C-alpha cells in the first residue's frame, strides 16, 4: 500500500509540474522531467532540458541535450552547468556563448516561464529578493536571497523584501531597491503571476498574510500577498528589460480585439 501511494504521489508531482511548465505530453508518457535539487523550489524552476529541447529547439532528444551540456556550453548565472535537469529559476541568466545568446528567465502574464532575450550588458547582473537578514558567527552580518545566495557584509539599510542588484562575476551587491510605495514590482506567485505594476500601499495583518496593492500601467489595480512581490525598479524605471506585453494583463475581450486587429492588418 505504501509503495502504491508513493507511486501515485510521484505521478501527481510529474503531472502538476508538467502543467506548470506547459510541456506537450501527448506522445511522452513520462510527462515532464523532474528538476534536480538546486537553488530554486521544484515548482518554481525550469530544467535545462526543457529550455534547450522544448523552448529553444536546439535539441530533438534528451540525449542531444546531454551532449550539449557536457561540452560545457551552457552557463547559468555565469557558471557552467552540466546537469540536464539543473533547475534554473526566476531572474536567472542563461548564457549560450557559442551562439552569443543571453536569456533571462521571467514570467509572462499567463503565469508561464518565458526566456527573455537580453543584451550582453544586461547579462552581467541579476536582481535578487532579500529573504532574510541576520548576524552570523563572530558578529558577521549577512543576507540570504531568493536564489539561495549568502552575501556577507551587506549595506545596513538593506532589509527583508528589498531587492539587490548582484554582479554575477564578483557576486557582490552593486545597488539595491527598497520595498517602498511608488516602486515598480513584478508578481511571482498567485493569480496575478507575471503582472507588473507600481506598489501603491501595503496592508499589515498580524498573524496572517500582509497584502500589497499594485496598479499597472493601464491603471488596473489588484492585490496580492507580500511574499509574491518582487521589486524590479525605482519609481517607473525597471532595472531589467521586460518581456513582450510589459507585464500588462489583458481581459478576454481585449485579447480578442487585439487578435482581430492584427488579422485585419495582415
């Protein structure tokens, strides 16, 4: 019975992961490859094999993906990764030096991972959300980020929920963005996953989830949990380039009108 339950649980994990990654499973009974253990959570990561085979179409099979990564051609955040199931996550920079391509892993407004093409200059840094700030042995202050980085001796003004701009070559903090009203943010979870807007206010609920109110570029307001807010810019200027749509979620009617307009133009 225990073995049967474990089997069911594994099938459920594969099915839910597959639906999140949006992998076509019509001809693949194994469904989605399970990401290896790494800096990002299971449901918040995209394995390299999905990127190279299903998204970028650089390989047709898993064996071809393995040959690519074993040649040390793929870098994530400036470090070579040879595991086909290595879990890349939100804000990670994927580099393919042989083709001169750089991608940042972001969310679209449908809540799916998107490989956003960026410039070589932008690929030199990434944004990290501060999850914890504390003092370690011998009084050494340090902070922990959303991608499991530990950075010693940060600026004393940096607090939890702020965002730091990390130089990938040195691993040091170049700049930071405070979690304040008026700053730009991206939602990284919940029903509004992938939306971008300006923080308008924060509701504190002791013993429960704090709620943050956000307004997007079209003036639509929405609310989400504090844990889902990732600050990406000061005022209305983002520190990173945004994918197509700029994080603005359209209604069903607006999407229909947009499609009809594009058809009429062609």
